[in-house]
C-alpha cells in the first residue's frame, strides 16, 4: 500500500473550524461603522434647535401666568372685596404669594414623576392644567375664589421644572451654557410679556369700547380677557409640546425596571449638591429682592433716596434692562463660560454685584446735587448700570449649570431641579414682601440717606465672591 496518502504520525491535527460570527446587535448592522465618523462627533456638539425652541416656548408659561395679574391685581381685589384702600395691599400681596406657596408644595412631586414616567407627559400635562388657571382667575368674583384659582395655577405650574430638565437632557457639556442661556432669555421674555398682556387687555369694555363695549361678559368680568389671552398662549405651548417634543428620558427606564432613583437624603448627601443648592438659593434671593425694590427706588422722591421717575420712565427703564439682560445671556455668557468656566464667571458676578447695587446709591447722590455736571454724570452712571451692570444676571445661568453638574445621575435631574425650584419658590413667597418692608423702613428713617436696602444688597451679594469655592472643580454628571 502506498504511503503517499497517509498522514505522518507526528503531524499536528487539523485546525478547528472558525467559530460562527455573532449575530449583529439590534442597534447596529453591517453598515454600522466601527469608529464614529467625524461628522457624528461634531453633530453631538450641536443643539437640536427645534427642540430647544419648543422648550423655550414652554418656558414662557410659568412667568406669563405669574406676572400677568400684577397690573390689575389691586383693582381686582378692591372690586371683588369692597375693601378700603388700606387693606388692598395686604390682600394683593397674599394673592400674589399664593402661586409660589402652592407651587412649592408640588414641585417635588412633578420632579419625581418626570424621572419615572417621562419628561414629555409631565410637561404637556402641567402646561394643559396651568392653561386653565388664568381664565378661572378672570372669572373670580370673590377674594376666596381668587385665592383658590391662583393657588390651583401654582399647583399645576411644573412646566418650568420639566423644561429646564429637558434642556439639560438635550445638551452636552459643550452646549449646556448656550442652551441654558436661551432658557434664561425665554424666562425674561415671559417676565416682560406677562404684565404687558395682563395690563393691555384688562377692563376691555372700558378701555376698548368699540370692540368690547357691548359684551356683557367683559363688563361683568373686566379681567377675563387678560386671563383668556394667557390661557391661549399656554394652551398653544401644550399642543406644540405634545406634537413636536421628543421624550428625553431614556426609554429603558420608562415603564420598565427602572434603576432605583436616589432618595432625598441620598441626593442631598451627594458631593456638591448642598453647595450648589445654597448658591442657587442665594442668587435667586438677590434676584427676587432686586425685582421687588427696583420699582420702589425708581419711584421714590430724590430727597428720600430714590430717582423720582414718572411711570413712563420706569417702564422704559425696565424695558431697556430686560433687553440688556437678554443680550448678556445670549451673546456674552456662552462665550465667556466656554473661555473661563462656570465658577470663574460666577465669582466675577460676585465681584461686580456690589458695584451694580452701589450704582443706584451713586445715581441718587448725583441727583441730589442738582447741577449740570452731576446730571451728566448721572446719565453716564445710569447707562452703565442699565447696560453693563446687567451682566450680573449671568449668575442665574451659572447656578443652573451648577445644579446640572452636581447631579449624581441623569435619572436624578428631575428631582434635583425640583428641589432647587422648591427652594426658589419658598424664597419668592416671602423675600419680596420682606425686602419692600426693609426698603420702606430705610427710607422712612433715612438710614444711610435712604440707601439701607441697597447697602444690605451690596453686603449679601459680595458673598458670591467666596461661595463658588464650595463647588466641585469638575462636573460630577458626565455626558
């Protein structure tokens, strides 16, 4: 037998057949590149403009509902309660505060729901619910009804919380500053739009008799049209959100075995959370106090420490201030934050804040001199305060970025934002009333020539120079 076809005894065994290729994963196929392309990496640094636009529209709802009653609340209280003029201020402040007090009790609930069932359904639901409140408020005929409907609107006002959470979901560390700048811009628009809509459409039967003079509904309910207009704006936001927004909560955590969310104690004990919340509350307190005393300071006579501005000048000042704030937030802050970082920007605001508040003291001192040179200097200082000084409002966006950065997990974003807004609502429920009392006390007793409130604000704001040191150097939440 020939041995040419026999294998040698010492030859190695044949190699085993190659293992079968594993099936492709569900999220990839043979067309999926092994490495991400440069285009995909660059696109990750871009904001989804349509989504951010819809979220910013939803952001208008809360300040619109909150501020729309301010132009007519005193007249409505007096009409519905048959009150003396001395009692109008108390009930007006009480009804204004009901919104924040009611909101404070429910924000944690909305935050938990947004982390569990999804951001979009909570946003659409709160917008739809809040849309009803202004119309019901316009139909109120008694003070208890006004308190109830104002509180109901506050309970349902969770949209701002969900919007800021979804903006954080949509952004990356590279785009977060720009995203929250637009968020702040939208909030400022809502603050300006609310009083404009509420005041322009109040008492239409008397102010616009050609259109509404014969409409008995608006004669009997003179503030209903303002509420209806706000309702329409918020309802459109709810519909647009329902049709156009994408869910940002991971689909694996919605309706399935979601990872357990942190308890309140676990969240608060996480590194940097208490510091971020404390700084956030401090900045919000400064903002609420300033918003409360600025109109009083502009109206107060020069001899008592104010500016003696007429109503038209006060409105013009507020409009220029709002426009300046928007420009700082949209044009300056993203570039500055990208160049030097969030903590240095916040510390810079802490340095500028005392000079900003001190500018109002200087303006009054110049007006008291009543000379041509002093008037020229007054305009120079005034223009600087209303334009360059508004850069301090970048602090509000900085503290929102801090809240985002210290969140221990994306699933906790709703809860930590809810906690921050709960603190802000608590401060907003009492800070304006207390600050106006302090301002009036300083003016009445001429403490520091009527500048007692500004001096306190200078002292409080200087703490921002040191407070950023409490924050972690690097974001805890990484994308």
